[in-house]
C-alpha cells in the first residue's frame, strides 16, 4: 500500500461517525479513568517539587509563563480544533494545517527570544529570559503532534490518545523530579518538564496515527479552517491575558515570593477541576460537532454532559472551600500555609467552571469562534483585568476573592450570548447545572464555617471526613433532584445506562469473551 493510500485510509478512519452518543460516553469514561492516573502523576510530581524547590523558583517560572503562555497560543492557531470541527477533511487541508502549525512554532521561539529582554526588564529578574526561551521550545514538539492528536480525537480513538498523553506526562514529570533532586537544577527542572512532555507525547501520537503530512504549496483548501482557527486563537490570546492578568500584576507589584504562593494555590485548585473538565470536553466537542445538523440530539447531549459535569465540579468546589488547609498541608507540606488561605478564596470560582465550559462546547461545536472572540473582547477580558488591577494593591488574598466574584458574575451573561440562535436556551443550561452548583457551594461553606472535625488530629482524617460528607450530599442531590425535574431524570438514566454497559463489557472481559 502506498503512502497516499495509507494517508487516505487514516483520514477516512478519522471520519467514522456511527454511534456518536455512545462513543462520546465511552470517550468520556476512558478519559476520566486516564485523568485519574494523570492527576496522580501530577500530584506526585507537584508534591515532590514543592519539597525540592523554593516558592521563589515557582514564582520565576510563573513570570516566564506570562510571556511564553501568550506566544505559545500562536503555535496551534486553533487549527487542530478546526480539524476536529470541520464536517469534511482531506490530505491537502490537513497537510496545510500541519505545515502552518510548524511554521508558527518556529516563529514562537524567535518571538520569545526577541521579547525576553523586555520580560527581564519588567520583573527585574535576569533568570526569567533564558527560562522563557527554554519553555517556548516546547512549541516545536507540540506542533509536530497537533494534527495527529486532532485526527485521533476526530476518529474518537480515545485509548491511543490517552496513552500518548499519559506516557508523555509521566516522562516529563519524572525527568523534572530527577533534575531537581539529583542535579539540583532548581527552576530549570520546571522549564524542562513541558519540553520533555511535549516531545514524548508527539512521538507517541505519530506512532498511533498512520497519517503523514505531504508538501502543500496552496493553502486555499484550508482557508475555512484557518478562519475558524484565527478567531479561536484570538479568543485564546484574550483568555490568556484575563486568566493570567492576576499573575502578571502580582509578579510586578509584589514579586516572586507572593506570586509563588498564589500560583501554587491556583494550580493545586485547578488540578481536580481540569481532571474533570478536560476529559469531558475532549470527548464531547467531537461528538457535538458531528451532531450539528441534528439539533435535538445535540441539545440533549449538551445538557446531559453539562449536568453530570456540574455534579462532579460542585463536589470538588465544595471540598476546596471546606478543606483548603488540609489539602495544602498534605500536598505541599510545611511553609505553604499562605497558599491555603489563597486557595480558599479562589475556590468560589470553581462553581462557575461547569457553566463556563458549556460556552466552549457551544461555540466550538457549532463553529462560532467569531462570537466567542467578541464576547471575550467586549465582556470577560475587560471585567477580569479591570477587577484584578483594582484588587492587586490590597494583597494576593483580595485578588483571589476578586477572581471568584467576577467568575460567578459573568456566568449568566456569558451563557445568554453563547446560546442565542442555538438549539439550547441559556435558562435550560442554568436549570440543568444550577441546582448542583448551589448545593455544592452551600455544603462546602457550611463545613468551612462549622468545622465539625477541627478538633480531630491529622489533616488526612479531616480531609477524608469532609470528602465523605460532601460526597453524600451530592449523591443525595443526584438521587432526589431528578424526581423534581424530568430533564435531570433523563440525564441520570443515560448515565446509569452507560455505567451498566461498561460493567457488562468488563464482565465479558473477565469471563474471557469478546469485549
């Protein structure tokens, strides 16, 4: 078989579209299982690095990310997401997007080298310039695997995709810990971690995908995908500034030490949140994209996924509100107590994330990245950045509280804009997600205020009791609320059906039969 035939077969396989709902549910299940492993790896690496490095090391790394995080957005240009979303793809289009990804990665490295002196001058830290350049080099390796990743997502080949990501993360994390422990590399260990992760993951993605790019001189076949991607990149650029505006202002106003406490609190808070939202989004966006011309199925899948994510996210948010000191003590150890206070105030924003994720699902699956860009430009970015600028002179704890308040305030307007002209209304999304978010917040706040286990010895025991109480409250909500609202009943029925199918497949495997 020639290379052209193998490429055509790989692209045809990526267009498989039967049993979309079932495959999306399977993908979410596989991704959640993989994310549990990913979270274990990340928490283990974080715990080790927190004990081997200083808060100032993490602060310097966060300073470098204010530049590299911005320029790295231009590596992909949203082109991988465009490959997932487009109704039809071909060799010329995907090859053109691959070459454009690679060209942009080279431009990112050059731009970082040019802008690094400005970053050094801004923060007054000469270490930040070389650190940013090393981190930016990961762009090249990410670009090499971007279209292969998109083809795996489009074809819903979840196991191969998760295997590449898990092994890449494990390799990068192990190398970072070894460099910090055995070589005393300090903040350089943090810089090498994303570089090694990207290189290993991309190599595994190439191995899993029997598609290879060909030389393309005409980008016209990729024109629509490029337009989609440019709008998506504009959104990501603005989103980077609004989500990192707090880091930039804290680093400039307070220096590396307070920034280290703030970023460690934020990153630890987001670990379980991303463990939930990442797998669901990676499975759901390809499935919703295939259902663009079937509005009733699109709406049902969106609402069911939003409700289930809200249940899980509200439970995580409640635990973060109730037990931030215990979580920080277990993961980071002594000397990080200020991060616990910051995380308590940040945790309020977690309750908005399940609702905010719906915005991305709607915009991306329907190809409405222009509206996504305009809402960020005119709505969320000015609100977030203005609020951070007012809060930063009052300390990092005030910035954390501001983050939570603004996130919650923007949810309703954001849903209204995203849902206009789509098969789903913003009130339907709030009706599906709101009860679980409000219930989780109430339980978390009650536990934090009452502190019923405060006299118990050991952070692990107190954390376990908080988790058990919150789990019981969310389970009761999931059991009782469907009796009130039929939409929640459909969501629960679909989830139980998928769990039953999974149990049957596992039972057949144990019995030696076909899965």
